[in-house]
């Protein structure tokens, strides 16, 4: 119980806005993954084109 009281109020699971902050962080992470996937796909496409030409 003392550990919970020592935790800052904005980091607690029941704090107002926690779910919104979590969802926005999750969306930002998904965007990062999508960007990395696109870059990886572009590199693969370029390698295929180099091999064909």
C-alpha cells in the first residue's frame, strides 16, 4: 500500500486521463511500427529490382 502512495498520482491506473494517454501512446507505437514496415518493404523491393536489372 505504501508503494502505491509513493507513486505519482498521474502514473496510477485509476488516474483521470490514464486511458487516453495509454491509447495515444499505443497509437504512436503502431505508427512507428508501420513506418518501419514500409521502409523494410521498400528496401526489399529495391533489392528485387537490382537483382532483375
